[in-house]
């Protein structure tokens, strides 16, 4: 009994678990703020400033920054600090090429496997999510629903590598969607496109599921790339 008590006290005195939890918390809130544009693309931030902002020591901030660099949301420059990654035309193309590879594969697999009917119905409900252009809150709800839909399709594939890949891609897509708000662009509601993907999966039609997902992503890509094209007055 005494040995058990001593071991319990030893574990409780170890601060590494607390530090890990704090690092995870800093990672999540800093990632959210980068995605939502609180920290603008190209902005320089320091460990000291971030530690003060998020009420933390510098070590959890450093650990979170390393993770965000791996996700291409933050760039660490030795002896200079951290810089929020820019959203470049190359990155836009990379994201969409990546999405067509992993999300089409996820839709295909989802249609081939036994469907989780409760999850599929939940995705069908989320597919109906809309928004109002005069309500930022409703658009944020739409972004959340859109992410749940796409990650949910990957979950239906029952392939954890695809789930991780789609989740990573959605972080970048959410960032693009939030950035578009600044120029008052909200896109077009993809309700029918989402319905078509769900229908193909429900009917166990992998070829159609893959095609519908591909068409959906390519349409989105064309809309976003049109926003980056210079206006006639800029040419």
C-alpha cells in the first residue's frame, strides 16, 4: 500500500503531463487563430508574445509551433522567430491537387464498404447546412459543417490514414475560406453536390462517388482561383 501511494505521488509531482496538456491547448488555440486570420498571413510572431497572449510559458509555445510548421501554417526562421505562412497560388494548387487525390479515394472506399448508416445520415444532415452573407456566425457554422462533411466521408472509408490526410487538408481549406470573407466572397452553396456524393455512397457506387467528389473539388478550385486572378484594371 505504501509503495502504491509513493508511486502515485511521484506521478503527480511529474510536470511533464501538465506541460503536454498545455502544449496541446496552445497548439489548438494558435492553430484556430491562424486559420481564422487572427494572425495574418506573413505576420511575425515571437515566442514571448505568444506566451503572453495565451498565458503560457515559452516551452509549450515552442512545441506547438513545431507542430504547426509541419502543417505548413507557421514558418520557423532561426534567430528571427515565427512567421505565419502565406497563402500562395502554389499552395492553393497544392491543396486542391492533394484533396482530389485523398478525398476521391475516400469517397470510392466509402462506397465500397459497409456503410455506417448513422454517420451517413448525420453527413446528409450536415450537407444541408446553409448560411447568410449578413451573418458571420452562420458562415462559421457552415465552415464547421463543411469540414465535418468532408472528414466524415473519410471516416466512412474506415481508413485512418485517409482520415488524417483529409483532416490536414481541411485545416488549409478552412484558412482559405476565412480569408475569402475579407473580400466578401462566400462562395456558392454546395448542397446539391454534397447530396450527390452521399447518394452514390449510399447506393454503393464507387465510380460515381469518386466522380462526384472530383467534380465538387474541381469546381471549388476554379471558383477560388478566379478570385486570385488580377482584375482588368490591375493588368
